[in-house]
């Protein structure tokens, strides 16, 4: 990707913003090496992983990445048998904890709809060693402190050290509190010199106190003496402390050996954790910018819906719709200074770079972007005193370089094309440059003040005019981009609003080519018609919305009526069935009675005949 374009489009500011979202130096390395790709499948996959991270952050609120450290060199040292210090071992335990926590929290469950294949493929590849993690945390309290629970031997040694300390202090207390020694002592205190307990003795009584002199005061009036009665006890304490240190070294060596056995897995985890930190940094940036994953197309066009420049405050930025590559391949934007032309083309270039870097863009859903083989941009005042280049010369040097490298799959962005020289020649050069880019088949977006380029865009197939809107009433730009409408300079209208004499304005018009004045008038009429059409469109949309609301209400009422009708019919059928069943039961009973009576009558007749 063209390095100069990355600079002038201020891609580095996006990188700086992304860096603030990383949780570790491992993630920062990925961000520092991030460059736009021109591989379609690679771009698609990196956008998908950003979308997964964004979705997880929205669903979970927070994914903790704190505790990731760069431990590769420590793991390698442990692998070759080196003993690691407590701080290094704690960092390894932290990395194991983060790996275990991420793997558990991102594996999902049957109860929860949690399916993020790209990120879960990374987390599933993480190695977890809970036993080693717990052993390190149990054994080490801080970067320079080993816990008593590290081993039974260490606990026993430390208990004996405490007991020996108490014994020595008790012995020394009895010495400094005795009436015999009090006159020899400078102060009734117990002091330490090195790791030996001593008492402060007045120099003139040196011969009266039996012991080893370890130090003296700066004035020489006080000697710090270790009484002979505690020399052996101090030796024993010293021996216990050496035993303690030896046991600590043994514990650290044992823990380091455990780490050495899994060093390859730890290094593998490092790569995955760094990647995950980077992916979630992209997700955090997407959430912050309220960005979306653009629809990626292979047809070399973009259609940005309500795109917002990512470096402008959300409260101030004006969203714009910008499209290029379908109906036309070149877009010429005109309009007054400070109207937003440069911001617009920078937004386009930055969106292309962000998309091809796997970053979401601050726009509305439905936005479509493509993958260019290269993005070229010539923006801003590139005047160089060191190289004795004027603004025009510098722009031309850059333009020549662009025209040499441009292909049919490139995007070219020009700001104030042809500016800085004679207007007639500059306009002619600008048209020729656009023609050359067009012949190469590249997509191009350019800003200009030249009326000739407006005419060129009106007459040339594949080239379209656009303008940044300007409110003459308030003498201020609205920063809205209007595609299909060439910009109007508005110089005379602005002058009139600023109460410039009518005579001066009319004289100025006389010095302008009549055709240019007519074109300006046509543009003004087009603008008026556009505003009127826009008002009518908004009114039509409002009416359409009202109609849709009324229709929705009617449909809801009809649904309720039909539901009620079904209930009534169902109830009526149920009642009818019940009545019919009762009538059938009654008729069956009557028939039974009749048959019974008939049987009885027949029996009586029979008896009569027999008689």
C-alpha cells in the first residue's frame, strides 16, 4: 500500500486510537504491524473476526484481557534449565490464568446462543495448566517474596528462625536491662549490623564488654558489639537463613522445571493471546465509534451510507452518503472553501484503508466497500523548501508518481487538482489527468474550483459532478455532499449579503464570460429545484410513513376482528355440537322407551292369546 497515502489520509491516527484499546504489549505489536491488505479473502476474514469481537463485547459487556505478558524469553530460559525469579514465574501464572479464563468464558453453552467460530477457534487452541498455575500462586506472594506454603520444609525453617530471633532478643533484653551493663551502654536498644544482633557500647568501656565489634558510630563514641553469649545463637540464626535461601532456590528451580516442560505450549499461548488482544482491541474501537462491518463486494465500487469521519467529534460530524464505481467511475466535487470537500475525500480514503485493515467503519448498515490493489492520495499543501518545490510542483511530482503506478483496481484521490498555477492551464491539466486515470480504469474522486471541470463532468460519460452544500442565508456550509449537482461559487451572493455595492457586483459580472454566468444561473436553478424536490420528497416520505402507520393499525384491527370472529364461530360450533348431542341423547332415550313399551304390549297380546 502506498506509504504517502497512508500518511496524508492520517491512517496513523486510527492506529494510535486502536493502540489505546490494547491490553498488552503483545496486542500492541500486532497493531504496530497493521497494514491494509489487498487480498479479498484476507480482508473478509479480518472483518469477520472484528464483528465477532464486537458482538461478544456487546453481549458480555467486557472480556478481561488483563494479565497478558510477554513471557516468551522466560519460557525459553526455563526450557534450557534456567531458574526463573519469582516475578517471572508470577507473569507466567498470570498468562495461564488469562488463557484458562478466556477459554472457559468464550466456549459458550447449550443454554446460551453463543457461536463465534473464528474467535472460538483461537480460544479452543489455548493450553491450560491449572495445577502449575495454582502451584505458582500458592508458592509466590509477590515479585520478591516466597510464601510459607511453598513447602513444609520452608515453613519449618521460618518457624525456627522466628523462635531463634525471639531467643536472641530475649537474651539481649536481659543484658541491656541488667544494672551491671547499663552504665556501659550508650542506649538501651538492640540493633542490627549486617544480619547480626548487636548492642551499642560506649567506646571507653570496650574492655568491659566481652564480644565482637561489628561497627562504630561516625563520631567513634559508640561501638556496636555482639556479646559473646549470643555469638553462637547468631551463628545458628545465620545457618537457618542460609537454609531458608537454599530451600527457596530449590522451590524456584522446581517451579522453573515445571514451566520448562510446558514451554512450547506457553509460547503457542503467547501467539494466540496476542492475536486475541488485537482482535478485541478492534472490537472495542468498533463499539466506541458505533461502527459497522461493511458489505464486501468484488465489483470495485463503494456505497457509503451516512459515513462519518472517525476523527471528528460525534457531536460535530455531518454524515454523508457517497458512492462511486457503478453509474460512474470518477466523481468531481466542487464548492466553496471550508465547505467540507477535503473531509469528504479523506473519509472515503480512510474508510477504504480501514476496511482493508479489517477495521469497522462509522457508517450505517447497508454500506458496501471493496478491496483495491492500491489507494493513492494527493491531499494538502506539500510545499517543500528543502527540495525547492512549490505547491504546484510538489503536487505534480506526486501526481506523476501516481499515474505511473495506477491500475484498473486502484482508487485515486485528488485534492484541488491542478491548483497552484494559471487557472486555464491548471484546468486543462486537471482534465487531462482525470482522462488518464479514467483510461487506466481506476476509480477516482477529486475536488476542484475550476468551472471547466464542472462542464467536463456534465458532458463526459462515466464522470459525475458533486457539490458540498452552502447556505447563502447564513453564509456557512452545511457540510452535506450532493451527488449529481455541480457546485456553485456563490461569490456574488455572499458579496451581496455582506452589503457590497450592487454597482460593483454588476461590473464584476460584466468581466465574466457570459457562458459562465449562464452556467452559474443554471446551477442556481438546479439547486432551487433540488431543494424543492428534496422538500417534496421529505413530505412524500412523511405521508408514506403516516399511510404505513394507518395501514398497520388497520391490519392490526382486522387481525383482532378475524381472531374474534374465529372465537365466535368456534364457540357457536361448540354450542351447536353440545345441543345436537343432547338432542340425540334425548331421542335415543325416547326410542329405548318406545321399544320397551312395544315389547311390553307384544308380551301382553301374547299372554291373552295363550289364555
